[in-house]
C-alpha cells in the first residue's frame, strides 16, 4: 500500500532531519507583516531580548545548544539579552506550561512576536533569521 502524499509531494508522516532547526513564529500581538516591518525599520536600538532555552539534562545536544546559544548571543546581542536555561528534567511543570514538545528548544519571548527554534542551534544563519537578527 502506497503512503498518502501531501500537496507538496512528501509522504505523510515523513520525518524531518534532526540536524535542521525549525523556526516557528507566533504572532500574538495581531500585528501584520507591514506593522512589524515598520517597528523594526524605526532605527531605534532593539530592547533587551529575553530568551529561554529548554534542555533535557546534560546530553550532548543540550550541551551543544547551550554553547551555541551563548556564542550567538555574545556575538550578535552583546549585553542586550537575558538567557534562561531551563532543564525540563528538573522542572517538568515549566515544560508542560510552555508547551515544550521537543528539546532543545529556544524561545524568544521578548520582543514580541514569540519565536521558537527547535534544535541544537548549530546552524547560525537559521537561528539569526529566526531571532529577527538577520534578513535573508
């Protein structure tokens, strides 16, 4: 029996590569793309960025995600960030409350809109794009 295919031609249930981080944007403010573009084009220095990195213990991927997150923040945010590292094995209630389904996950809570990046953050270009620090 052949697998069902999606409109893009991929088989349903096909797994994504574990090495590529995924970026998901949640627009809770209701602002459309034009309004967000006006805000970022205002020329003002960006406010402090609040980041939360959810990890699971001291696994290799978790350790790599912490190192990559700190490196990216030090190089591109230089003192304009606050990074919280949350181990979901020690605080499972936080993972449940913030709907963490995969680890490591980096969440940018401020400035809005909320952004989620899943993976060990090794692809710096993807992470910078996901955090709105670089345009394609």
